[in-house]
C-alpha cells in the first residue's frame, strides 16, 4: 500500500509539468487566436481595399474607348502635314507647335496621358480618314465640319467659326466683269476659281459657285502663286487665310480684292471616330468648360509675330 501511495505521489509529480504545459498552451491559444483574427482581418481589408481601388479606377475609365487610350498612355491626334500658321507649324528643330497643338495638349493632359501627333496626311480629308480608320483618336487640324465628312466621323461643337471668303485678282477680274457690279459678279461667279485639293472649300465651291471653272492645288503656297500669276481669277478660302495673305505683302492691296460672305460660314471642329462615343462626350465637355475661342484678330497677330520671328 505504501508502495502504491508512493507511486501515486510520483505520478502526481510527473503529471504536474504536463498540467502546467497544457495550461500555458491554453493561454498561448487564447492569446494567439485574437492576434490571428486581427491579422486575418487586416489582410482581408488590405485585399479588399486594393480591389476597391482597382474598381474605382475602372469606374473612372467609364468605357472601352477611354480605357484603351489610358492603357497605351498617349492620345494620338492627326494633323495635316502642311503647316497652317498659327494653328500648327514646325519649328526649326522640327517640333510642331501652334494653337491647335495647344488644344490637343490640354485635352491629352485632362485625360492624364501624353500627346502623340500624327502628321503624314496630305489633305484635310486624309486627316478625317485617319480618325475614321482608327489610326488616330482625334483629328485636330483646323478641320471644317462638312456633311460629307460627318458620314465618316462625328464632330465636336465648333471651337472656331470663320466666314467663307474669296480673294480676287483685280486684273483678271476686269476681264470677266462685263459691266456687272462686284456683288452681281460674285453671286454669279463664272471665272476660274482655285481651291486646295481635299479641303472643305473644294466641296463648298461646287455648291456655292456652280458656274465657276474649278482648279485644285496641292497646297496653299501653290494656290497663292497661281492667283498672283493670274492663272486663276480668284481663290476660295476662309476669311482668316484671305486676310493673312493680304497682310503678308503690302503690294497685295493693289493687286488683290478680298470679299467675305456673312451668310456662308466655315465651322471648325474636332473629328472623333463614330465608335468612340465617350471620347466624343469628353471632348464636348472639355470645350464647354475649358476652351476659350480665339478671335480672328488675335490669330492674325499671332501669325504676323511668327512670320516676323521667322524672317
């Protein structure tokens, strides 16, 4: 019996450390469990926050057309390769600057991307085609909004409106005047009329001067040279281009006669692909909230300053 009692005491002493270990383990489990729960909660919250952040960014993109632009990191804007001072023109170091470039830069900045200019279009119609074919996101190139072009792209509201105008060679004008008043002659113009190939005015001329003999030229320089040389009776452009020609040379006031039309307007807008509906809405909102129209006098002053600096 003593042996059994002695054995029981020994077993009791042997179990004591085990009981203490179990007790410590319970304490450790009690402490560990809340920590695990907290860490798990923090980890889950972090993942949820990350997913929410991605969800928020996606919500801001709104549509596939804007998402595509933001993912590639730049906005591609098509411009005519032929300079139009002060709207877009190359500097001596081959950079393109101008008021249309400023507008394109502001739109790309509002989207949070860089600007990429595409300047290989020979005509304004080609600029429109590049947008329609998806080669460019926008066409910002002093583009006239016409019914024919609106079959291929959608235009923004006008960011500039100019009167249409003709510039007559006085000497050639006298040959076809035949006693008619200037107003009557212009309304029923039957002389040779020069226009730029692929421009809106090549189409305007067909509708507005059906009796005229049309001649198309590859660029503005060739068109002006032909007028000065007497190869055509008049050229057909907007009032800004006509006034810019007149201010470029003092002697032109004796040689040429400008006529602007109050009832014939040339509205300038931004071309957007028909498929990019959200981008079009963005451009419309941008113009409404951020763009101030530049007047013709300010444009002419800019053009004069640029030409003076150039020469």
